[in-house]
C-alpha cells in the first residue's frame, strides 16, 4: 500500500483499515480541513502539509491514496524534525469555502482534519482535558484556544482517544 519512512510515534498505521467504512466525501472533507495547515506550490502544482511527527502524515497519505491521488512524504532538511506530505490532489484548494459543509456530515470530518492539522491536547493522560486550536488566521475558524467541552467528533482512527 505505502512505504513507511521516518520514526513512528503512534499506532496510527495499524488503525488504517478503519478508513474503509468512511465515504469518499467524508475523507475528502477531512483532507480539505487538514489543508488549512498547508501551502500550495504554484511551480510544482502541489499542496504541502508539514508536521513534526510523520505518523499522521501516513494516515493522510492513505486517505489520499484511497481517493485515487498520489502523495509522498519526505523529511525537510537533514537535521530538522519537519516532515512534509506533498500531493497532486487537484480537489484540494486553499480557498475552499467550509461554510458549505455546515449541517452536513462532511462538516464534522472537515473539523476533524482541521483539528488534527492545527490542534492539540495535553500529552499527560492525567492532565485536565482541553482542546486547543492554533491558528493566526481568524477567518478560518481556528482562532479559539483554551478549554472546550469534549464531544464525539473525534475520528475513529485517531489512537488513544475514546
């Protein structure tokens, strides 16, 4: 299916078969949400998403593969802890209008992708649970941070989350 590269910090790869029950529209919305943390390379006509850990990028790569799009993962620089997923998926757009997904099941998947790319939680399981979105662009909806009520919006393939 795909070649693993780089250190694996979680069991995300083992959870990939769980993607089979999700509709392509839900997976595409997840990718579109994840792209809120991405860039577009005009000369190469590709989208790039970077992360410090490579595990989640493998999940994203598997989703793109299931949708029929090529992507590849590489380390940026020899001594940096930055991993890049680059893809030719033409359905992705930095100008995607997420408000069209309000009230639709795909809207939840968009939020999941957005959070997985830009959000965070305490690493210590004993710590008070809170969600934090880290985003400077208030127009994209990611400007809030701090304690939030938990909900059942988390994707089934995300390890360690009930």
